[in-house]
C-alpha cells in the first residue's frame, strides 16, 4: 500500500500516520521527523535545515529530494510506505514520481486531510511534541500524564516553529507552495479528500476505509 498523507501544518497527518503505520504495518516516513532528528544530532544536513525550519520556510527541494530517495529505497518500504509531509512543492512531486517509477512503487492515493485555518492555529499552538515522533495537544489530545509521552516516557516540548508568529508563516507558505499540489494530484486522479475536523478516532476510521481499498 503506497500512500501519501497530505494537508496543511496541523491537519493531523502525524497523529493519523502513527496509528496507520501500526495498523497496516508499513513505515511512517515523516520528512519533518527526519529533519528534526538531524537537527538534534547536529548533522550537516540538520544545521542547514534548521535555519529554514525556525523561520517557517521550506527546506530547499534538492535536500528533501535526496533525503526521500534514500529513505524510499530502504528495505522496509518493500511492502509499501506512508508519506507524511512530503511532497510539499511541485518539483518535489515530480521528483517523487521519478523515484517511484524507478523502484516500481507508484502511489495508490494521496489523502488530503482538510481543516480550516482557524482550527489549524488552535491545533498547532496547543501541540506538544516528543522526540520519538508522537504529538499531543494540551486540550484536544492530552497525554495520560501531563508533560510526558505515553509511548516512550520522555518529556514533551513545544516545537520552536509552533509559536504563533511562525505558525502564520507556515500557513502562508503552505498556501503558496504546497496547496497547488491539490490540483496536481486531483488532475492525476490520485487525490482523496477527507474531512479532518472530527475526533482523532473518527478521522482514523474514514482514512482506513480509503486505505483498505489498496490492501
Ligand atoms: P501535522 O502532522 O499535520 O502537522 P499533528 O498530527 O501533529 O499534525 O496534529 C497537530 C495538533 O493537532 C497536535 O497537537 C494533535 O494532537 C492535534 N490533533 C490531531 N488530530 C486532531 C483531531 N482530529 N482533533 C483535534 N486535535 C487533533
Ligand atoms: P508540520 O506538518 O507540522 O507542518 P513538519 O514536521 O512536517 O511540520 O515539518 C516541519 C518543518 O520541516 C517544515 O516547516 C519545513 O521547514 C521542514 N520540512 C518538512 N518536510 C519538508 C518538505 N517536504 N519540504 C521542505 N521542507 C520540509
Ligand atoms: Zn515519545
């Protein structure tokens, strides 16, 4: 099953992807998580990426294309993959099509999670994240124990780019550079829209109904 989860920052891609990855036993490939791991480890890639991430800008396409090529050719992708946060520009989507052709794993669907801007700002400003990739929300999806990750027990933190100023910038960048992919995948017949405003569990049920078609 070869799926891309698409949607604006805060739509719930990461939250859904974590559960879907377990449910369907396919790897969750989050370019944001990979970049943040590089920032934490202080790699050359991480140092370069951080400048863009802190400002709410996209990291350059060439960096992301190299990164996703390496990741998709790893052995655990043989039965499929779940992309989260890639592609985010038309050049990234074009490069993805080339890579997927080379490895004979074309996309089955691009699932677009739709949420209003007002709700996105609420979700992002209350988000609390864990280095393991889990994310929570102070009100909508709190951890069992305040400030502590359910999955791994580590302390939760607020991402630097989840501050109000940077959130606005990320939404602007989404509208300008990423949203055109809705038409791009709409025209190729791969796009499936999902209402992302329900509870985490209700959105999960709807997404599973779509993904079950590609089992
Ligand atoms: P994305 O990966 O698309 O940026 P996340 O999955 O990190 O989004 O979710 C953004 C924030 O919204 C997190 O704080 C998360 O706990 C919360 N969230 C996710 N899905 C829902 C939902 N269906 N209803 C309310 N809050 C949600
Ligand atoms: P969210 O889904 O909450 O917006 P991500 O964790 O997906 O956040 O991404 C965080 C940041 O990492 C982005 O704002 C951007 O700077 C960078 N990034 C992640 N994926 C990409 C991508 N495909 N292209 C360019 N930059 C990316
Ligand atoms: Zn954790």
